[in-house]
C-alpha cells in the first residue's frame, strides 16, 4: 500500500492585523495570531514553513540549527554551496550572529537605519561558533536581512531565533509572489508541511544584496533587488547622511562596475552566474527594443543577438508555434498593442508590466507574469526589456537569467 503524502496546511494571515511595540507583535485578529503560533511550533520542531515577506514568499527554518536549515535545501533541491540569507526581526537579534568584537561601519549603520526593515541584505562577518556552515556555505560572511512584512517579522520575533529563508520555490524556478504559487510548486509533495498565506508580495522580487566589507570601504551590490541603487546612493550621499561619511562611499554594481575574482565569478552560486535561474517550465525569450543587448547575452554567449522587424517577429513567432504564446510588456509597448489587436488574442496571451514610468510595478509583476502565463499553458513567453533604472535594474538582472534566448526587435 502506498504511504500517504502529508498534505500542506495553509493558514491565512492578515498582515494589517499585526502592529509592533518595540519589535514585539500585537494582534487584532485571533486567526492570524493562532496561525503564527502554529508556524512557530512547526519551526521549533525543526520543520520548514513557507511565509510571506515583502519581497517574495520565503521557505523558513531555524537559521542556527543545521538540522533544520538542511531541510530547506532538500525541500527546494537547492545546491548546498548556495548560501542562505538569515532573517532577523530586530536590530538586537543581529549581534547574536556576529563576532563579539565586530562593530558595523558608519555606512552600514546608515543603511540599516534607512532601509531596515526592508528589502536590503547586508553581508557581515559571521560568528562561526553560532552560524552553521550550511548557512554560509563555508564563507566567512553571513548575509542578514530584517524584513518589513508584518507576518515575517512577527514569525521571527515569536520564534525568538533568526530564520534562514530563501524563496519558497523549487530551485531554478521563478520566485513565488502569492501563496498559490508556493502551493502549486511545493504543496502536496511532502516537502512543505505549512504555508502561511498573507496575500500578494508588494516588492515581487528578491532583496538587494550588498557587501560593504571590503578594505576600500566601497559598497558592492552583489545582486540588485527591492532597494534601488539610486536609493542607496541617495542615503549615503544625501543631505540626511552623517557628516563623518564625506566623501560618501562608492556604490558599485556587480558586472556593471566590478567583477569578482575568477574563482568566485565562475562559482555556480554567484549572483552573476550564467547558471539558469528564475525560469518557468516554458522557454522565455527576452526582447530588446531600445538598448543594445550585452555581448554575452544570447544563448549563453553563443553569438550575436539577431535583429528582426516588428512584423517579422510576429510572423515568425506565430508560425513557429502550434499553441498560444505569452507576451509581457509595459503598457505603452507597441508589441503589447499588436498582440492585443484584432485577431491576435486567439494566439497571444498578454500580461501587463504596468506603465513605463513605474519600474517598481514591472519588478512586482515579473515573476507573477511568468508563473501565470506558464499556468495558462502558453508555449513560449516573450518578455520585453525595461529601462535599467531604479527597479528596472533588478528586473533585467532576473529576466536575463530566466531567458534562454534573446532577440532584438527594430520597432521603427
Ligand atoms: P536567495 O537565493 O534569495 O536565498 O539569496 C541568497 C543569495 O544571497 C545567494 O545566492 C548569494 O548570491 C547571496 N549570499 C548569501 N549569503 C552570502 C554570503 N555569505 N556571501 C555572498 N553572497 C551571499
Ligand atoms: Mg531564490
């Protein structure tokens, strides 16, 4: 007789029913309070729990317990050399992870003050006697974030121990921005006993990862994310920045302003890797319409990106497919207009990335669009580029990794 696979328990949480007094949660809704208590019990019994954060849904486990943290890797199928971000609920929880003699730089203090709670992850020297090496993948540093989502913060505060929490998806797939995405991917597999449903994630893609530990004092953005590079620069150099930080530290973006050493650059776990990530089960093609594609962009660097006209693009895409096709683009895109024009909707399913003046909207809808078009059964998803400014930088970072191929379209 086959053994029954344990089902995934889904508990609703209302983020608006949680407020904080000195980092302690106060609930106005008993269903939410009970859901968090159940989740804390699961966590302390060393199980994994999926929960909402403002970036994407996370798959959490006790960060300081190697047995619990190992379950994250097995549930996701994540390579064990990919380090995890540790989530805390208050700045006071931070010191438990770091060497007793360590004091953060003025730049770090400024960033924590300005962006925590929020979608910013900072690298710190790890205290090896308390942070298990499975969390850091053997690095001397630990990545830490204080999330803003009330459910995430309440869960960590009530557990009383930091939680390791990568995105709650099978490794390599798009990150989930709704509880339904998590359930479809990990639910009913026996890998996820409990999921807290706290609605839609407001940021929609992962945190910005910053390394400010270099001897030169520069802040290196290893992964662009929910806190924009423009916001980091403004916080460090703006009128609110502390006087002691003149001149302000430089903010450098990985692959734009610096590369890591060749061993780190080629590691499959480095944010700049060419290793597929964020990819749905159907192929994705990135469409360049305004900017020149980077030299190594197409087909893992196998050649120059081909350029076609608008009509030729639609003709080729339609004749090369037997089923429906997906298109994601910003509202003012001529591609979107064409895919919605008479007759076309029979072949094209479109997904709006919002107005081009609102890159945060494109970022918030990127994974949602990939996952929803995949679920609707399209054969291929075409995604139009967005300008690499503000949240557009993180959008392009993710879609370049998700897309197996790219095309350049001459719109004129
Ligand atoms: P996620 O996949 O969202 O859980 O984010 C984890 C990512 O943060 C890793 O894939 C690394 O890119 C980065 N990261 C985490 N810990 C470290 C660390 N100690 N050193 C460098 N990067 C790290
Ligand atoms: Mg992830």
